[in-house]
């Protein structure tokens, strides 16, 4: 991080965006670390366990589009306030009334999906303060809030064993409320806010082929990250017999790796170009998923391979959002929502497919291999568009920014 970056934007807002996203992400994936205990108490099947942890991801995908539109109409700060109030109120209601059935877990997951939509608030809040040559670093730092999954994996299983998993859902409202108070003090909307557009103008970006490419690319990088983050506690418990607490620690290690390198991925993409960075990351992620699909004999072996996969996916997340603001700077609100939505759809697919793979085949191999194929398809697609990107909107006319 150089001096020009420190002078370019608004650091209190960047920190507020990170913290808001961090705590919201912790809430979004909380059912994953709690999944082993919830499934035991409610008697859920493997497919139901997969859906339970996947529904918050899918709901988050839907609400990201809503938040993307609200960001361009109300501004990121006010949109973040409204969304966080909904999540806090929902968690208090869930804690008070309790979760007593599989359908109730799906309703809880839908509420938590609003927390997942924080992505469409935090990234535009930070992005609008920074010029193109610093987008990768700024959005990597703001997006590093996905490290909230680390806290969920580290603390939720142990708290659930001590106090009950339903009480953990109620306790979660406390850090969210404290974060909201700090967010309101520190965050400030950038003066460079594009005028609000009509719904037709928002949908117009879907007529641009590059929008679909970015949506697909992110469905693999972020979808892989959040799908694994939501599923690994259940996977380590089921595949290797680890206790919920130990499985949570293993998951936390994987997620910490992927979260830590997201800003690094953005910074690397600023230096060498997002396309080149993504090419390497898709190759590594696909290879790691293929290896882990063969049910390695020891849990520590699987942990090592998952860490490699998460490192690649985390850096890939940063690289995608080094490119998006360069191509769609004035539509960054809606594009963040749309691209983030597809990241959630990818995560829903991975998490649910692992559950169905276990139920239908008795193992997880099919789920991992199918997602590895998606990563290879993204690599082929990226190879096909990179020359056009570099000779059109990614040309030297953008100055210091690299594609």
C-alpha cells in the first residue's frame, strides 16, 4: 500500500466498509458452523443439511440485487443502515421464537441472506472514493470482510456447545448492533455518486456481454469460497469424524487463508492485471478441488488442499473486482449487485450439490468435480475474452490501471 493510495480516498469509510462487511459475513454463514449441532437436534438428512447451509447464500444472492439498486437510489450508507436493522431484528425474532423444524432453518437462512447482501453495500461505499488504478487494493481491503467467516467458524461451535445453538443466533445480534453504531459514525458517501437510474437502465447492463462474463467468473471464485465456507464444518465432521468444535477450527483455517489474500489478490491484479491473475487462480483452484475429491485419507491432508483452493479463490475474488469498476465504473452499484448475486448462486450450487452428492452417491466426489469443471470453463472463457478486453476498455487510455 503506497502513499498515493493513502491520499486517494477516504480511509474511515474504507474501514467502515470492511467492518460492516466482516460482521455481516459472519452472520451470513453462521448456519454452516452450527450445522452439525442443528442437524443432530432436528434429524436432518445429508441433502437437508446441504440446503440448510445453502439457502442463506442463495437468499443473499437475491438481496444483493435489491441492495445494488437501493445503493444507487439511496446511497450506500443509508442502504447499509436499513439492511442491518432488518438482520438484527430478524435474529432477535429467531432467538425469541426458536427454530424447531427444517422449514424454520430455511426461513432463518432467508433472513441471514440480507446480511449476505452487505457485499452490495460495502464495495460501492469504498469503490466510489478511489480512482481506477487503486480499485483492486481498495475493493480487496473492503472485501476482506469475508474474513467474518473465520469468527463464525472459530467461536460459534464452542458457544453452541456451551449455551445452545439457538442462543448463539440471539447473541449474534450484539456485535451486529455495535458494528452498526460504528458504521454510522465512520462511513461517508462519496461525492462522486452517479444519478439514480430507472429500472430499465439497470437492466440495460444485462445486454452487455461483459456483464455476463463477470457474473460467471465471480460465480466460480466467490461461489467456491462461500460454498466451501458454509459446508466444510459439516464435511470435516462427516468425512473424518471430527467434533463440531474441531471441524470449526479446520474450517476457520481454510477461510482465514482465503480471506487474508483477497486484498493481496486485488493488489496483485493492480500490478500484473486482473486477467493474468485470474488465469493462474482458476488453474490452481480447479486442480485443488480435483485432488480433494478423492477423499484423502487424513483430515490434515484435506485441510492442506482446501487451504490451497481457498487461497486461489480468495485472490481470484480480489482480481475480479479489480476489473469490474474499470469496465462499469458508473454502473458499479448495480454491477456489484449482479456480480455478487451470481457469486451467491455459485455458492448455493456448491453447498447444495455437496449435500446431494453425499445423499445420492455416499460421497462428496461428484460435487467437487463438477465445481472443478466450472472453474475450467471460466478459464476457457477468460482466455477467449482477454484480447478484446485489452484492446477496448482495458487499453492504455485508462492510464495506470491494468487489465
